[in-house]
C-alpha cells in the first residue's frame, strides 16, 4: 500500500518547508514574466483573499477540501475556473459537490485521484473515470503513482487536465517526492500526452487516411493482376 502520513510528521514538514505570502507573490510574478500560468491551492478564505491579490486565473482545490462547501462557495464568488481533486471521496460526495457547483454556475473540472503517496497501481481504478465523466463532462487525472503509464492511460479515458508533482530528486525528504517526476520523465510525459491526443483524433467514425487509400488502390491492383 501507499505510505501512511503521520499527522505530527506532516505538520513538522509543512512548518519547515511552507512558503510565505511574499514568496508566493515572488513566484507568481516570475511565472508572469516567463509566460507561465501561476496556480495555487487555497485551504481557507484567508489564503484565497491573498491569492486574489496575485491575479490568479484559476483555483485548484485539494481532495481534502472537496466537500468544504463554504470554501467552494467563496471560490465561486471569484468567478474563476476551479480544478477539484476527488481523492478520498465517495460517489455520493462527488455528486453532491457537482450539484452545488452547478447551482453556482461554476466552471470546473473533476480530477480522478487516489490520495496515497505513492499510490499503488492496483488501487488507481482508472475505469472509475468513465462514471466520473457521466457525473460531469470535464474530467482529468491527478496522479501520485510511480511512473507515467497510468497517467497516459487516463488521457485515453478522457482526461483533459493532468496533474503530476515535479521534483528535482525523488530521493528528497517528504512523501511527495517518491510520487513525483523528475525533469526527463516529466518531459517524456508531456511529449507522450501530445502524441496520444493526436492519435485519438476528433471523430468516432472510421475514416480512411490518405496512406490507406493509396495502399488500398495499390493492393487492389496487385490482387486483380494476380487473379488474371
């Protein structure tokens, strides 16, 4: 199974590595400078108010806060898109949140997620994404597994938003690093996702490619000649 996170350990880790508001502001400004979209996860109304000052374009909601309706209500007030992870939640809870967000006319995406670090492959249950897409049309995947194969499979299952953690060294301290991707693997993931998107195409119909039509004509001619 995935590693259990002790409460005291997590609190100590956060105390040592958490960023200040000014440091977040510095990151947001740097992202803007290089043309990268800065996103952040608010865990309370105070954090949301601070992030609003940075001009954040969309908000990510952690799995632990999926059913935190007061926080979701406050985020809805910003009129900005919301990305929500669904780890640790039941079908009924997901449906309740979707109903609430629809009542607020929110623009949102649900990410299938298994909230263990790293997440065991046999616990990922990617087929649940088919049901998730019936609950809400915009879905994605937040992966905490080792490797990238399940994340790639999620794209074929309809994921349009992908979240993976990034690290400089998977051996660093903390539970996230073992479930994160280093530069080369992250690059491979992005390239592979773009290839899958291209391969999936934009239609459910069987359409002959130009190469197939040429081969069909050539092979038909060969068969006719051999029969004469």
